[in-house]
C-alpha cells in the first residue's frame, strides 16, 4: 500500500525539491561553464513495482543510474536514473569532448556520477530540512543495465518519484529521481510536509 | 595475521603502514580541516613533508583552495556528513598537485577525488579525502576518444555506405551515407533491427526487407557476399549499390556482427547500359557509321557501312575516309566542308561517293567532331545513308502526286499548276489559250455494265486518242472518272479550237475494242477561252465545265463554247438540284395515278404512279424538268424510295376502303440499279403495308436491260422471284432486242407513245406497233399501248388484239382523290366517248 498523498502535499514537496535543486543547478552551471537549470515539474509517490511504468520505461529498457546511499535519520538509497540515450545526452552536454556516439569512458562516467551526486545531495538536503534531521551520504556509484534489474537492487517498497528536467545549453534532458523509503520513513516525510503546510497556511 | 588480529596495536600500525604506502593520496582532516593524516603519496606528490602538513589547515597548505568548490565540499563532509565524488572532468582545479614532465615542464595532475565523512562518534566528525591520479587514464581516454573520432570522421566521409550490425541484426554503426540512404537519424538507429527501423519508417520497409535478404545469405554461407542492391535515393530515384557483406563470428562460432559496405554504382551501371546500347545502335543502325581518330584515320565502321560501300573493315581501318570519294566534288567542296566541321562542330549535306565496286551513289552525310573534356578533338563520327533509293522514291512520289495513276496523265494538281503558268505566260505575251472539258457520254453505263477493267481500258484508249490530237506543248489531263481537261496553249481563235474539238470527237467515235467488247464511244466537249471566257484558272475551269454540260444537254457527241447565257442555265440547274434536295423533306412531291384498261372489256386493269413536284413559286414542275437532274445528282434514289412508300401507303388506304384491286406501276430509273438495296426496300415496304409483291409493277427502260450486269440481273431476278411484275417501258425506242426479252424476267411490254400516235395514219408505225403486239403475244408477254387518245388508235389496238391501253382516251393522270371519285363513278374504257388533245405520261 502506498501512502496516500494529497495533491497539495505532493505540490508542497515538489516545491521543496525545486528550491533544493536550485543551488545544485548553480554549482553545475559553474562546473559546466554554461547555465544549467534544474526543475521538478512533477512528483509522485508510487509502489516500487509501479515505478517503471511511472518512469515511462519498459522493464528491458537500458538505463543508467547514479545511486547514492544515505543514512542518518534513516538509511536508504536515492537514485537519479536516465534512459541510456538520455545519459549520453547529459554527459555530452557537460563534457562534450569525451563522449563518443554510444560509448562512455571511465572519466566520462565519473562526470556523470558527480552530477548525480550533486543533484541527489541537494534533494537529500531538502528532505533533511523538511524532516528537521541531518542525512549523511556515502560514496555514489553508477549502475547500468535493464531498468527492472536496476530497480530490483534497491531496498524499500515505496518510491518517491521526481521527474527532473535538466536544461543545459538549450537542451532538455529528462531524468528521474527516486527515493526508496520504507513506510515508516514515508510516513514521517508526509507528517513533516503536513506540519510544514499547517505552519504556513 | 592472527597475531595482528589479536593485537589491535599491531593492526592499527599495519593500517597506518598500508595507508602510508597506498598508491593514492590519503588525507584525513578534522572539522577545522586540519590535517591529521598525510600519507606517503601526498608527501611525494605534493612535495610537502608529513611534518610540514600535519596540524595545518588544508587551505593553509594549499592557499589555492581558498574559496574553491573543493573547499566547500570538504567543509560539507565534516559539517553534514556528506560524501562527494569530484572529477577532473568537471573541475579544472582540484588539489594543486603537479606532475613534472620530461624537460621540466609541469602539468596539473588529473584527479578523481572521493571526499567522505569519518564519523567517530564521541570523538567527533572527521573527513577523509582520497585522491586518485587519473592523468594516464584521462590521456588514454582522450586518445581513445580522438581515435574513435578520427575513425568516425573517416567512415562518415566515405561516400560508400558503411554499416555494422550486431549478431542479432541490430544496427550498431552507420555512417552518414548509410543514414542518408536508409533515412535514419543519427543516434536513433542504434540497437534497432531492420524490422524496427522499417516500422518507424514504412517508406523504407521494402528496401530494408530486400537489403536483409543478402544479410541472411552472408550469415548462412559464413562468407563474404557481394551483390548489387537496389536502394532508393531521397528523391525516389532507384540507386544500384555494389554491396559487400562480411559476417564476423566469435571464437565459439556464434554471430558477432555483420560489416556492410556499399558503393553507389548507379552511374557506372547506367554508363555500362548506355555503352551497351550505343554498341547495339552502332551494330544495328541502318545508317552507315565511320569513326575516325583525331587525325581522321578510320578506327571503326559498322555493318551498315560494309553493306553500303562494299568495303570491309579490314579494307578501310587505318585509311582516311577520302578513299570513298567519287571525284564528283572538287577540292573547294571538301575544304568548305572541313572548315564547317572544325568551326561549327558538324556538317551535313548530300554528297556523291564511290563504292568499292566503282559505282557511285548519292548519300546524305553528317560529320561531327567529338571533343574531349579538354576541348580538343578526339574523334570524328560520320553517319551516312545511301539515298539513291530515296531520291528515286521522291521522284516517284512527285510523279504520283501530279499524275493520274490510271492513264499517266497529269492530274488536277499538275494541271492547275500548268494552267496558272499558262495564264501568266498568256497575259504577259498577249496570247490566248483554251481550256477544254471533255466528258465521255454514258461512260458510267459502260463501267457498270462491263466492269471497271473494261472502263479503265477504255480510258487508256481515249487517253491515247486525245494525245494523238494535240501538240506536245498542250496538256491532256484527267481529273477522275471520265473527265478529261485539255489545256491548249497559244491558240489562234475559236475556229482553230472548234476544229480541234471536232477532230477529237471524230477520233473518239471510232469503235473501241476492249476486253472482247466493241464499244461505241462519244464525248461532249466544253471550251472556255482565255481571256474572253475567264481571266483566272477558277473561272476558266468552271466555265469550260458549264459549256461541257451544255454540249451534253444539246444531245451529246458535240462541243460548245462557253457563253454567259450558259452560266445562267447552269445556275438554274444548280438551283433545281438544291430545291430538289429539300423537296423530299418539305413534302413537295405528290403522286398522280393514270389508269390502264383492258382493250377488250374496258375494265381498269392497272394504275401507273407518276411523280409530280409542287415546287413553291413554280407550280407543278413537269417531270422532264427535274427527273434528269434528280438522276444526275443521285437524288432519284431517295425519291424512288419515297414513291415506293407512298404508293404502298396509298394502295393500302384504297384496299382498306374496298377499292383498287389492280396493281400499281412504278417507274424505276437506271440510276436506281447502280445502288444496292432496291429489292430489300421494295420487300420492306410491301410487308410494312401488308401488300403482296404482285400488287406492284416496276417499269424499267430498255437502258436498264442494256446494262446487263450481274448486279442488275440479280436484282431483276430477285424482284421477279418475289412476285413483283417487271414491265419494259418505252419499248421500241432503244436497242429492242428479242434476245433480252427471252433472258429477262419481264411480264409486260409497253409500246412507246411515238408508235401509237400515228398508227391510224402511218403504215410504218402501224407495222411496228403491230409487230410488237404480235411478238409479245407469241412470247406470252402482256402488252400495253400508251398515249392512246383517239378512238381510231383504239380501233387499231382492238384489231391487233393488244391486251391493254393507257391514255387520255381513258383518263389523264389524276390526283388520288379525283381518281377515287372517277372509280366510284365506274370509270371504264368507253370507245364511244373520244377525248382528244394533250398527252398522257
């Protein structure tokens, strides 16, 4: 059973992320040497099993995900996932001289991990602030494979899903941020959003 | 190992030693970024001794870090417990660590940095940085990238299509040419099979499908397959690709990939086809072809050349085309020809050359200079055809166009030309000339009776006789049919022309023997003189024609000079003809009926239908004034049809009214027999009105019998067999012959009125009439005397036992209603009531 989120709660959470990734976008712009905008047009909370469909993916689609384990108030993993083609688009946008047609070297992969690291850190900061707790992170890694396999490796049953749009050098690249949370963590997050809303409305 | 596990102190010392020896930079720092651990790699790479580093803030050791992103990251590590991965890919400046290259140059070390928190619980939060030297890896990757880019650039710039598919047929690489030809976009094709690409681009489905066939061949054979593939250009043109498909296998024999290289050979194929076609044309051309080199030495000739000139290739190759010269043209001619070829690139014209056997022939020759890309002449090509036949044909065509094929005389085309020339000449030299129209009398009858071959032979005889009468400078031409026109130049006056006309008529009346027949021919001649009868060709021709008609009307076998009065007459005849054409439509014709009676008992035994024309403004036109015109114009045919219909209709009407149980006679013109269908129409009408053929009698003149053709015979036989009665009209005026009376299926004779008129006074006429009546009786034929007006005539007929009579003595021709009235009043022949004066039909 997924936790029931109202549209208002989802919008509030998405807005929190929007604010959170703003700083990451600024950092990224500095690194890339061009304006980078990050936005979260949509947020959903879904059952892990339904996550793929929400990503618009088939189980066998090739994907590329930066996985960021985190701890603190609770332990889990966050991931930033792209279809393989989009991942190349993103890397090509940030390090244009190092990406051949469909092959990425280790160095280029490092760049992708760093971008994911940055974005996920920003998201976790936003979550942490909402929950009023500190979330620590461990070293991120890159996972490639079929979409179903990649998700299978993740723990947790409910997934908070953010559609994240990277606008880099006139190019829009879709990515998806997923937080896998257990029901307890998800409940806490919902509670926190509820508190935030009642405090501000 | 075990001792170390049990000895924590040893374990941490070993850990410290390992850290010291690590191949990566290892730095541990506290919340204030003060260095706590500084391993050997750092000492060596940063050039800073451990003692110099320990306890110092990192941004103190490396002042370059102040305000840097790296520094902020390090701060986040210890303040928030976050882990980071930083790469030189995204950061120009991380730790200011340098690599010394040969020659003393320095280069920033490329780094991969991992910064992570070390949470030591109560002892606090520490941070750790691991620095990996990725300079070599970055170089390798960069080199690989560049190599790949070079390779990519190479294959993309190949004009050939290059395609690599994996073992499952998925596209891995396709260069620009391949992407273009298969209409796939960069990046979108990867990982797709042909089928998948086809489904997103149906226009290519057919092509991809075809293309895959040879893929399968390559896989199945395990060998390189080469084939011509048909692909499609963007504009829809079909392109031919010479394609090589090489299958590559893994060590275990499984499929690894398929390398496909294709070259567009469309142009080459087309060129090959063109060349093959050109060769065919060269070989099979009916035109002779000579190809020479730039020095005009023959290098090739085609079979047509051999056939035309008689020279074999061996005879002429290496020679100059001048060996063909006949000597008919001088050197200036050839000089001018070559000047044109060199200046304008080609020359064509008629030339006379000599064959190998020495004979000369005219030919139409075209010579072209062939220039190479540099504009220099490389070859000359000469094409020619022997035009001797064509010239002969041209002459023949011209002759045929200007001459009558039957007689060889000039036709209208040439005559017109000669007359206009003659007029021009006569006008300039104040001379006179004559145009003479000659028409053979009754030629149509001869043609119809004896057949066209006899008619044609007759025309040839006439031609020779005409030619025998004129001077060489005069022209005898035939316009068609039996119409001849003579153009007589520089004539003295009408007397000399009249003299010639008489001579011609005299020559014509000599009996002609053709096809076993002896024919008596005569002609009618009309003459128009320049300048008095016409100043131009049209009026001269028309007026001569008019005069000829006049001569014919005047009794044939004569000549007439044109006069203005004739013109008027001709015009009125024309008007009559025109009016006649409309008379049928306007229902201006009526029929009158004249009864015939039995001489012995006075009973009416038959009626003769007689045509009358109520021409508006002219009253009742006498038959003699329009029947000849109707016959000449052919209008007699539809008129006769109308008569048939009208008679049948009238008779039906009478029969229905219970009267007129006798047959009705209809006159048939000889013209009627030239057309098919008389029998059919007669049968149709009789049936239509529910009558019997025996109700109709057809009166024909002896002329018709004299036609004596199969067609006439057949028609008469069929009419008779069907039950129609056939009567010979005007008997005694023609070539009355007993033999044809036997041969033809006639039932009755009609004695011409000219014999009946004077039977009571003229013993000769009485003898003739009596002989006819007697002959008819002995041949068991009926006999009718027409034009009986007086009782003396009737007495004679009674005496001679003539069967029946027709004439005013009985009744004049009557309109149907008057006839009905007369019949109701019991019309019959009453000898005591003579009604003299006037004539019947």
